[in-house]
C-alpha cells in the first residue's frame, strides 16, 4: 500500500494545471501574479491596475476590434505560478498573410516545466486557430510592449517597456523557441550635444520654409493623427509594422492628452506640410514606482503632483521619423539630427536629466548610427522569439 501511495503523492506535488480564461475575466488575478513573481525585484514597476484592466477588457481596448485571444495561468499545487496570453492580430494577418500568432505577458517563477507548459498552451490555442508560427512576447501587439528582456536587468523599465527576470529568456529557449529578432533600448544623457549634431540642426533650420512646432493639446487628436500619418509612412517597411486603426488613434490621443508634455512632442514642417515628428513621453514608471498599481486613495494625488508640479526627471523617446519624400531629399538629411537636438534642448529646460530612445531594431543601421552620433548607448536588449506550430 505504501509503495503505491508514495508515487501518487510525488505526482501531486509536481502537478501543474493550466487554467484558461477569456480576456477580461479574472484580470486582477493575472495582474497580482506578476506582483508575486517580482516581489523581491527592486526594478519591477507594477502597472496601474485601472489601465491594466482596461487593456484586457475587449469592450474598452480597440485592439480587440481586429484581434482575438485568451489568457492562461499555470497553477502548481494550488498556487498560481505563471501566466501567458495568446492572441491573433488580424491587422497583422491582413498585411502579411503569414499565419503568425503571438504570445505575450509571459511571466513565471524559475521553473522550466511551468514555462514550457504555458508556451505549449499558447501554441496549441494558436494552432487550433490555424496559425502556423508563434512569435513573442508581444503585449499585445508590436505597437505595445515588445520582447523579453535579456540584457539590462539593473534598472527599472521605462514607460510602455517590459521587464523580466534574468532567467525568463533561458526558459523560453529551453521550451524550444529560438531568437527571431533583438531590439535595443538606448540610454541618453541630456546635456550638451555633439558639435556635428548642433551644426546639422542649425543648417536645417536655415532652410526656407522649415519650422518645428510643438504638439497642441487643444487639438490633440489632429496632431496625433499627423504624428501617426508620418509614423505609418516612415515605418511601413520595418519588420512587423502594423498601422494603428482609427479607434486606436483616438484612444491614443485621449491617453496622451493626460500625460503628454507639449514640448516633448514636436512636428517639423516644410512649407506648412508635416515632414517629420519626434515624440517623447514622460516616464510614467518613474512617477508610479511606489504606488503598487493603486491610484486610490492616495496614488492619484501623488501622481498628479509628480507629473504636473514636480515634473519627471526621465522620459522615453518613442517616435522619431521622417516622411519618405523628405528623407530622400539630400537637403533635408539633417532633419533627424535637428529633432534630436531640439528634444535635448527642450528636455533640458524641463528638468529632464536622462532619457531612453526605444526601441530600435538591431539591424536598423542608419537609425542606430544616428543615435550613437548623439551619444546614446545601448543599455537594454529585448529578444523576440518564435517557433513553428
């Protein structure tokens, strides 16, 4: 009898159950699990619960107007020990027709069996929907948090950038996924810009008809539309690019109106035509780091005071691009340097001490060279993995 019951006990001790929940169901459980996994990680920043719930709510997140997905939680001996999402972006499918599905929000304790089972669950769900390849992590698509952190664990993530335990990438690889692409995050110290960059700025600003203006909060939707039109034009040939929908653009405008510092949103015009954009966001993670995701009762006043009165010391440059028609004209070749310099100077006046330029593709040599010229240094690396289904 004893010899028969002992193995059963061992099997129960190591039993891992994968629980599937639709998006919007048990979202708080999904969020709280990350808090447990990163409990003793000083660089983890809990997202605001309110924003997290809205993102997972198909009725509030316009991503789900062109996407479908599900969530999984790994339960070991009755305790939640890992999580993952699986999603299909039909906007991606319409553009690439490659039958690629995505996984995201993969966070686990250092347990290879748990990570493998979660990735297998996501793969099975995607394969059941007709997908032939799985790519990730993406939360929830390429226009949001991208990749698994594989270098640079010693500092907190910037706004809208992911953070992971140092073991997470190895667990993904142990589960059979391979690297598809790395992206860089660059650290930039605000201060004096290189002489070469300052000259490029000055030369461009002498060209008749060239002006640089700030984004106008009074007509935020109009200016966000301009920013995204240039983004769509400048980035359309980049790996994995998917344009924002009209609903996503309107939500972005509404969200940015709450946190955008106008001097960190610049639009360059040539004879009145928008030609290039540069957009940085105040680093919300710096401002909410000690709130544990809670805005009430004391978090909201703290956040508003830090954002509107004290001001952030860090920011993240999320977009800097030039329309193709201007990028191919030699006399406008210094537009990107001009915007870099303007962002530096305006950030300095605002009290911004440092920033992150992210993300850039590892094989985008021209952009990476330009950031190096401005004094940027790669300080974090994120990896996107894939596997056939």
